[in-house]
């Protein structure tokens, strides 16, 4: 199962962000790619137990995610490239 988040902004590169919930012996990960599917990149790979939602803070250039098992919110700084 995948959770998709699409980011379109005039001053930022257009990117697609998603959560890959993995499966048997496949870790959960947060990834991104260009809108045409090129340059896929794994941003976070961890032993998440119950990864929840992802959200983008466009002003602060951060990707946030929640994890229900630990009742936590984490983030990763994002590096955007101007068009």
C-alpha cells in the first residue's frame, strides 16, 4: 500500500513523495521522485512500527511524518531546487 503526497509550487521543483508500507521482511520507507518518475530516492528507511501520515512544510522546507506506535512526529529537512 502506498500513501502519495504531491508537491507543486512555483519556486520549488515539482516532486512526488510517498510512503511505501513494505511487506514481509521489507522495511517501510518514505521516498520521492520527479513527477515523471525519474530520480527516485529513498529519504527515510527505518523500522517504523505504525507509520502514519506525511506532510510538507513548504515554508520551512521540511517533510514531517507521524508514528502511532511511539506517538511521535519527526521531520527531515528538504533541499529544493529553484526552477
